[in-house]
C-alpha cells in the first residue's frame, strides 16, 4: 500500500489490502480497467458473450480483469489475449498456486503479458473465504464490474455487492434479468443493463471525474 | 465535462441518510441509545441553529475513506475524491439548501463559509476551501473565509469559543457553514460561536458525513435498519416524521 506502484483504483477503496503479490507487471495505465466476471458453469452463449465483451473493451483501450476461474473468467482472459489486449488475473490463492490446475499455462501467459495479482501469501491454498476476498480486490482494482452470467448462488454476486459498496458501477447482461436477484440488483443506483462493449465503455467514461463540474 | 448526476450515481449506494426520531440526537443525529441528545451535544456548546448531515460516515467504510483521503496529498486519489465530494455537496445543496434556510426562518444564506483546518499551516490550501469556493457552483459565488484558527491554546475535541477568530465584522447575515466531517461537533459549534461573536445572524451547518463507529452500542443494528439506497429527494429537514 505504501509502494508508489500500488494501483490507484485500489487506493480509492476503503477495504483495500495492505499487501499485494504480483507475478508480472503492474502499470499506471491499468487504472483504465474493467472486470468481466461470471460463473464457472457457463453456457456456450454466455462464454461467447464474455468473449465479445472482452474483445470489445480491450479494443476500446481497457485492461480486462477477471478471476482466472473456469467458465466466464477464462473466456474473458483468453479473448483479451487473443485480441492483443492486456489482462489482469486477480486470483483467490497465492500467486505460486494454480487453481483450477488446468489454468496453469493461462496463468503463466497472463503473468508474462499482464499480471497475476493476489492479496494472499504466495503459497496460500484456496479456501472458502479467499474467493469472496478476491472479488473485493478485483472490484477495487477496476473502474467497473461487468457480470455476464451467474446463478443466484454464484460468488459473482459478492463482487456486485463489493463494487456498489465501493461506489463503482455494475453492468449486467440482459439475460441475467430472467433471475430475481438480478432484477433486484438492477433497481439499485449505478447498476445498468447492457450487452455491448461500446455502450459499457461510454457509460464508464461518463463517470470519470475531472474539473470543472457541471449540472447539465 | 463530468456531470454532477453521473458522478454522484455511485454515492447512492455509499451514503446513508440519518433519520430523525427516538434514539437519535436532536442536534447532530448521533445515535443515542434513547437520549434526546448525545453526550457531546448535551454538554458542549450549542450555537448552531441547525445541523444537517448529508450522510452518516461509518468508521472504516467507503464515505469515511473518501472524507479522509481527499485531504491527503496522495494524487490522483485526493483529487478524485475532492471532485466526487464536490458533486455530492452540489447535488445535495441544489435540492435541500432551502430546507435548511426555511428551518432557520431566513429567505436564503447570503454567505457561505467553512470550518478552518485545525492545522493553521495547512489552512490556506485546505481542499475544503477549493471544494466550496471553486468546484461547487451553488456555493462558490457566496464563499468567504470568515474565520481563522486562533493562537489561543485550546483542547482538541472540546467546544471553545476561542478556537476560531473572525476575520471581520458581520451585520446579521445568515451564514451557512460547511464542513466535511462532524464527530463531536466541537469544531463546528466553536466556529458558530465565533461567527455570532462577529455579528452573524442565524448559522446552520451542513456536513457531508456525521461520523459513527459501527461497533459502538447498538449502532450496527440501527445503521442496518436505515433505508437504502440513499434518497436524494429528502433530507433530515424535509423528511416525513418517523412513523415508529
């Protein structure tokens, strides 16, 4: 937290971790980042949607963060890498661990071309508590959270709650509105429903602070 | 150009509006476990004619973080919060400044001022002055620095009429005093006393955050019982009285 390289977006949230462990490189322009998250057991449609959003947002100049989990997370990371974009993996274990194991090579690639970030000691195994904590860090690290596909019991909902508590916007895929929790979430301030990267990028841009202010 | 409406959207989930009612301090909206007034308001000076907190600022939570971080030199985080807090104050004043002037029975506040910093060396460049005097359109034309910290030795967190020194005479003008955080009210009440000594008319304080600790007494359950999300349409002065 005292290091000049500590991410500025994280400095702006109340529950930021004092220590971050990083494989790869953090950059000042990682501030222009957005998290794309969703469930592990995703449909083909959901995976395709995550890929489209990741591609579009990285083409719009955004760094794409996700949680290196199976399903939506992996789709967001790989689509960003395929598009030549930069991606950050905020993981729920220590940086020397890989979870799930099948993502070992993806984790290595992200460490080489982006960064793998953890708030846990490097050899920490995954626990029940570590994934929700990771979601809070991911929300803090990024300007906004986009939720692609998630069930009512998904840990992704934790990230939506953290993002709103941080004062950050949450964007929901239209398909989520079939579920009651998502309809209720969509009623909260600063939650919008959108399926296109361009629209999401424009909405994030409108919330950038700067001077002077206007009431128009 | 960033708009007030866009910049304050996220604060709808961060701000927590006080509700007047039993167990809430009639002066500062502190949670009192049943008393009409909290200890600090019952035993300290009561020179302000109205105190209007926009929100509770709960220790360690996001608004508290913003209210501390905007005064730090760490950039760009300090500027980020200064602009956001300016937007919050702007939006609140546009909707509710008249609720406050009405409570005092005055047509409007002709002068707006701030509580000086406790560190006189930093007072000249305190971000609250820039916020009220430049960024916030509803206040900037009326902003005047009416007070400075006096050289008189005073105890921290204690009401003291000598804490601040007026910079000139006033002739009965109603004054709107703005501060970022209210904890015991010692600073704002001392400022109101100094303003009245200088000849001010009625003085009201609008503060962004009324500081509370969640761990204290039954604060946690009372805070959890407050309505969410934040309601920009109502303030503590124009709310319907609590139905309980």
